[in-house]
């Protein structure tokens, strides 16, 4: 498929809008799910809310990568949104008909994770197909910005809906946004040239489908830096409550808004000066943000840490994606992106579990949890420092 010289086409804008709706859909649940689980009697399982979600997201990546490279980008995107749509309607069912509410919610989080295992993989591959190679970092930055706006809008909207109308309207709104992200894709032209019809043997996964060796470096950096995100989305709601921040989604809004402009700029700069220099700086700033969170004692210092973390996330996310695509070609692009996303989900899941374990529902242990998490982004910085290339 011939690529236009601009990234700003109708297809690109539609993909960005779909990404915004999708990320808003499942992120709007994050601030309220820990409280929901606590109300069911499962306070000690808070770390599993994110860990189980990312577990199935990671497990589904090899399948989404293989299907992206064979069946097509659009079907994979649509399947991811469809799972998100269905799950939103199932959250209110938790605890009904004699079900164990805690087990049912955790099982639903497992199923819900399949959505992020498919949608971002297909979307990133589609964008890589339709933008010029020399503007790939910029395009990934704009696409990431769209998802970030959804991540900022979702939690704030979710907390407001819950306080004004209750949990059920929150879940139904989540489903509605996922449905809209599917509708936008209905008339999208498929970009994969050599497609095959779906057949069950396409789901036979080999070791090569799980790990693409060519993208080891960006995957390792993504894995190490993602520990911080897992810790933040797990502990920020409780941290907000401990500091008497009224809206538990405010931290997510501040962190995400601060990442918006930098995503666009970082992508363009990495196109000019290389991926590694941007990722070195981003890893170092993530470490600073985690240490800021570790020693925050006021709402102001807490939210300022969110600003710093947002800047770092806005730098490393689109740059790591662009670096992954740089090291792949159209024939293995889905597999390469799937490998990077597996690393992302593994880092988020392990970061969520480890931080929740260290925190142990004791507010005086926030400093311990975030101090330990800071070590992982430090390792990312040291790895990038040891490979002094563009």
C-alpha cells in the first residue's frame, strides 16, 4: 500500500479517535474498582485488579500479533473493542445468582484483559502501514496522545459518574464508549495486502510468535519502565484517599495531561536524533517520579509527582513503539509489536502485584513500595547507557 507523505489522513484521525474511545472505556473503571472489590470483601486482592487484566492481555499478544499479520489489522482491532464492550455489561452482574463476588470480579478482569491484548496491536500495525517511515515516531506520538487523552478523560469521568449516579452507569458508559470505538472501524480499509481467511490452526502459537528477537532491546526497556505504571494505577487511588484528594481520578488526569504535548514532541525528536537518547532521559525521569511519590506528604507534592511521571511516560511510550517498528518489517510487524506489548503487560502486571504486596493496605508503606519500583526504571537507564548508540 503506497504511503502518503503526511501522517494526517482521514484514516489516521479515525484511528486516533477510536483509540481515544477505547482507552477511555477501560481506564474509566480503574479509580473505582479497588473500592468495588473492597465492598465485596476483597480488599487484600487489590493488586490482582491490574495484574489479572494484564496477564491475559499479555497472553493474548502472540495470538493478536499472528492474526494481525495474517487475517488483518481491522478484524483484530474490532475484536479487542468487542471484548471491552461485552465486559462492561458484565461488571454489574458480579455477585448475583449466588456467585462469589470476589472470584467473579477477578475472573472478569481476566477476560477483560483480552481487549488490550488485541486492539493496540492492530492499531499500531495499521498506523505503521499508512505513515511515512521517516515520520513514524511523530505518528506514534500522536496516536499515543489520543490514547493518553482517553486515559485522562476516562478516570475523571468514571469517578464523577460513580459519585453522581452510582457504579452501574459507570459500567454501562464504559461499554458504550467501547461500542463507539468499533463503529468507527466499520468502513476502514484493510492495509494488510496478503490476507488469509481465519482458520483455527492460525491459533497454533510457536516460540517465534511469542518472542521476536529483533526487538529485544525496546521490549526490555518497556518491561522495566512499565513496573512504574503498574504501581501507579494500583496504588494511586488509595494514595489519593490517604491524602484526602476528593476525586480519585484526579491523579490520572494530571499525569496524563502532562504527557500530551511531550508525546508529540518526543516522537518528532526521536525521528531526528534517535530512540535511545530519548529513552535514557525518560527512564531517568521515571526514577525521579517514583522517588517523588515515595516521599509525597501533601496533595501538591503528590500531583507534582504525577506531572513528572506523565512527562516521562509521554517520552518513552511512543519512542519505544517507534523503535520496535524500526526493527521490524511489514511481514513481522504484528509479531514484533506483540513482543513489545507482552513486555509492557508483564511489567505492568508485576509492578501492580509487587507494589500491592509491599503496600499491604498500610498507608505508611507507600514510600517502601515506590522506592522499590524506582529500581526498575534505574535498570532501564543503565541498560540504555551501556548501549551508547542512536
